[in-house]
C-alpha cells in the first residue's frame, strides 16, 4: 500500500486476486508519500483517519492492518484476543514482532473492547487540556488509582512511571519496536529524590501534554506543532519514535536546571514546588477537563446523586452526535471520544433525550456554543430554563 503502483503486474495480480488487492486510486499522505486504495469515495477522509497509523507502522504491519485505506480493527483485535488466551503460542505473527509483553498491558482500559482498542490505535481521543476521552489513566489497571493532584507522593510518581512504561510497551507491540525506549528519559528519572517535592499533578500535566502533542501531530499535522521541534520528520516509525524521545528528553531538561519556565505568565511559583500558581483558579490545572475520568470509584460517586452512570445517565456527547451536531471550521460531527464511556449509548435519540436531566445537562463538559447548537436542534423539546 505504501509502494508505487506497478501496472505491469496487473495481470498477475488478477490471477491471484484471492491473495492480492489491486490498488487503483493514488493519494498523497501529509508527508507527500503516494499510497493506493481500491475505491475512490471518501478517499481523503480514509487516508487522514489512517495518517497516524501509516507513519508509526512498517510495511509488514500495514500489509496486515490496512485494506482499501481502512483499518482492519476487528481482525487485529481478534488476533490479540486469541494471543492473550494462548500465551504459550508464538510471540511473532502477521508483522507483530513482539507480543510477549501483551499480558502486561491487556488489563488496561485500552483493550477493554474492540471499539476502545480501535479508537486508541487510530489515535482518537487525545485532546489538549482534556482527559475525558483518553489520558494516562487509561494505561493504569483496576485498583491503580493515584490522586495525581497537589500532593507530592512516591506512589503518585510510581504510578506515573508505570503508566508511561505501559505507553512504551503498547506502542512497541502495536506500532513499532523503535518505540521500545522512547520514554526512558522520563521513566528512569522521575522517581529520583530530586523530583520528590514536585506535585504529582504538575508532573502528570506536562507528561500528558507531551504524549498528546505527539499523537495529535502524528495523526493530523504536516510537522510537529511544539515550538523547537517543527524541523523533525514524522514520515517513518523511527522518525515518530525519535520525536517522542525528543519530547521526553525536553521534559526532563525543563524539570532540571532550567525548570519549566514561566510560559503561562504565572510567576516563579508556577514552575517551582509547590507549584502554587499552577494550581490556582486561573492556572493551567483548573483549565483541564476530566482530570479524574477513569479513576476508580468515580462512576459510583456520580451515580449516588441519582444522575450518574450507575443510574443509567445518557452520554450527551453520543447524543449530540446522534442529533447531528456539527462544530468547528472543519465541520466535524460531535461524538463521544471516551475510550471507556460509563454512560448510556442506547435507544433512539428521542428516547435518550427524555432521560436527560438538568443536572446531566449542566455537568456536560461541552462549550456553550456546542450546547447552543444542540438546544437549537431540539427546539421545543429543550427546556430554556436550563440555559
């Protein structure tokens, strides 16, 4: 699929149609690489959905993963399920060179369902200043519930390192072996005594930011969008792994002698422990949505008020998509991007809207403009007193 089209081989391809897929329609990726698809409809969208995968995987994986510029998520997930239930089998299959560590990460929310896995594989869900859909908590297992807030604890840093190590493992298994040590500058240093007084939430915030920036750039951009890194390539798995490692080294450099400088305009108490300005009402930490999304026990706490997942609340992100809410300059349809959503995604949109309460509406972490679009679509079905 990444190779040039060979017209001379067309007749031979026809003879072996059960094994080979003729690729007839060319399109260039963000890196200017020509790839081919069997069908033309929505080809640009299909290519962009796969842009991240095309960058972080080699030819052997792509040959297994992609058909007609569409990810074979179901087949890949089924293969991994089979491997996890047959641990004594081969650790090499269909372009996946190293599956021996799969058991170490399987119980994370990333692999909870075929859909959550596919979204993650396509790098869907990473959002700047938003942890509701995908964050480092998705790399923790049941019972691993650090606060990751104002406190500075050994356990909080230990869980952060554990989450980052699992990012490495999953990237290595699913993407490419070149990611094996990409985050080692962080995982080998963060538990050192010199960082003991740094607040867990501060360290998590900047760790989340670097992984998120990396994923969004690899999936959507022509070049890295972080200042000072725009010259680096993202064409191959090795390029992408080097970029992630460069971000990790920059993270530790900033924590070291230079520290995180006053980029937010909040004074010295932003960067230095106890990071008082960082946690203030107008500081970066308060601007993040979904900080505790996925934290053990949260679903039960929300449900106790009669308005949470335990009581069958509707997912308003899903419902807005069902009603066709379109946002942004790119005219993107609203959707639930959570890796594991605790809310309901069932019933017709009219039935689902009847189950929405005022409390649910006010808890919905969407911009006022997005809520206004949905309320306008609902018309007389929407209670104006909720605004």
